[in-house]
C-alpha cells in the first residue's frame, strides 16, 4: 500500500552477525572456548534496541509501540513471549506495547509492516526489531527447526536439510529450463562474499570463495544433501549462513519527527509496502518466485516506480539460486535471464543495479528474524552514505527490499526514497 500519511525511517542499528566461520564465534576449537559464551537472544535484542536509540539519538520514552520479528525462539532458545523480553532492554520501555511477529524468514519484514500499520493507527514513533540465535544446535538439527516454515507433514520428508533441498529443487528446475550452469549460480556467491569482505558486520567478513571452488563440489564445498536426486544441485557455498544477530529500526510520521526534533532530510521515506502470502506446500512453478512477484508488482504500482528506477536492492538470497529468481521476480531481469545479469556483474557494487551490497544472506548472514529489519537498515545506510568500504560511489535515491518466508510463501517488499 501507499502510506496514507508520510512514513520516515529515522535510522537504526544492527549487531555484527556471527556464527561458524566468524572469528568472534566461540566453538569448541576457539581459544575462548570455556572462557566466554556467545551472545544470547536477549543480548541481541538489547544490543539492537539500545543501539538504535543511541545511533538515532531517540529517547526510549518517545517510542509509542514496538514490534519484534523472530521465527523460532521457542525451538532454538526455549524462549517465546519476546515482546516482554524486548522491553527488558531499557527501563523506559517498560509498560509500552511490544508485540512479536512470526512469518518464518519474513518475520523481520512483518515486524516493519506492523510498525507502519501502527503509525497509520495513530502512533507517531515506533520501533521494529528482529533477532535470532540459531547456533545453539548443529546445522542438521537447526534444519529441522527451520523446516517448521514448510508444510511439515507434506514437505519435511524431502530431506533432513529441508530448506536447502527445497531450493536445490528450484535450482534443478531453473538450470534445466534455462540452460543455467553451476558456474552461473556461483557468480552470486562470489559477489556476496566479495561484498561481505568489505563489511566488518558480516558473518563471512573473513571468508572468501573464488568462482572455481564455488562452482565445484569438493572437500571444502560438499554437496551435503541426503536426497540423491537433489544432491547434485546444492553445495555448502550455495547456502545462506546459520547466523546469530539482531537489528532494529525506528520509524516515525511527520508529527513523530517533530517530537523527535528531526527533519525529513535526516531520514529516508517509505514510498510503498506490500505483503503477499501463498498456501504452504503449493508451489506451482519452481522456476518462478510468484509470491514475491505479487508483492513486488503491488509495491511498484503503489509507489509509482518501475524496476528500472531502483538503484539499490536488498533481496532474500537464502540460497544463491534464489537471488537469480529474485532478479526476475523484481523485474531486474526477464524470466530465465537472471543468471546473465549476475554473470555480467550488473548486480555488483559498480553494476547498474547493485543487489545485497553488504553480502546478503549468503555472506552478511541470516539471523532469520533480523534479516528483514537489516534489509531496511541497509537501504537507509546506503542512502545516507554510511556503508564504509562497500558504500556505492553514487548514493542511491530509490531502493527496494524483498524479504521472503518459506519457499516463497510470505513476502514483504518495501520501496524507499531518500529525502
Ligand atoms: N563431505 C560430505 N558431506 C559433508 C562434508 C564433506 N566433506 N562436510 C560436511 N558434510 C555434510 C555432513 O552430513 C554434515 O552434517 P552432519 O555433520 O550433521 O552429519 C552436513 O554436511 C553439514 O555440515 P556441517 O554441519 O559441518 O556444516 P556447517 O555447520 O558448516 O553448515 C550448512 C553448512 C549446512 C550449509 C549451513 O550453513 C546451513 O544449513 N545453511 C542453510 C541455512 C538455512 O537453511 N536457512 C534458512 C534458509 S530458507 C529461508 O530463508 C526461508 C525460510 O522461511 C526458512
């Protein structure tokens, strides 16, 4: 929808995203093992909330409502009731209405949508925060938790690594339909890690992949699925990370900006937002993200912009092939031509439509509930010139986010403009 009143993103903050492969992540061979613990879900909520207040100079007293995106706190951390957990972060938030939203990997996007709905309903200043801690269990066990975002009864049995297998199935169909190769898909991985290597907050800031190793299965890059039909279509380098982290943003109306003593030009503006939801377990065509396309078409129509006008995008690259499908669903490439766009380098930092400039889910990391919130904040940071070594040479004026839950079953798209 097109906002009924002007909505501004005032700013926010995110934690470093960490997990296996990040130097700060404590695991059994880490020198700090037994000496310190990795941050908890509560730590990330607190870091993000207080970080966002500090970064924006907003007094917590000014926050009217808060929305918390988290997918599976009950499973990974034995912790639900995260609205009440979030207000532990700051005593000035005690008593304020904070509510948790869940829509699988789109939980963060849904938190932002609810925050904007609250602005329409009369609030002036709201916060959306997202956090997830997934490293409490092995990747295999965690894959079972993440599989709750599929139709459990009908889809869980595809593989113990349910989501990797569902997207290996998309890769298989996409490659077969359009003659795309593993090397074409690997361009997405290489770009993601190159960007993350410029981003100190990224989970994979110190890890890199070259085109040959990302294209080829091997000891470092195992094809790890148990499903024999799908196994050849997915390797470790094709996958987003099992990350921990948090992110928070503050949004306000014009009235809210006045209360905060801020000007519209300190902010970026929401042009339009949309959510589309499709039935679990009923993907009609594995070569298309048709749910995302519905959300994107709506957002373009409501914002009055075309894909050609978008100068920076944050898209849900839960797997490398997903980013190619995103290019097509968002109108950056025609059907079947996403791989050509990646191969030509057009979605890199110097290309015509830079995508996932900080490394995306593949290499910035994917702390599920935080991802949608981080996407919005990344567009803000690019527009305000805050991205350090991965800052685009020309600050973008129009940006887009696409945050997806499940196998393209819930998608949130937001169109943004610098003021
Ligand atoms: N040869 C063969 N097999 C090997 C191997 C080798 N050299 N090394 C590892 N493996 C196999 C093993 O079977 C191993 O499992 P077990 O050890 O448990 O038997 C498996 O590969 C994974 O190995 P690791 O646990 O050592 O791998 P890791 O911890 O480095 O994790 C990863 C790698 C499995 C790819 C992990 O990063 C991952 O699961 N990523 C995807 C996360 C994900 O699915 N997120 C959700 C995305 S979907 C979305 O966004 C939408 C939504 O709503 C859910």
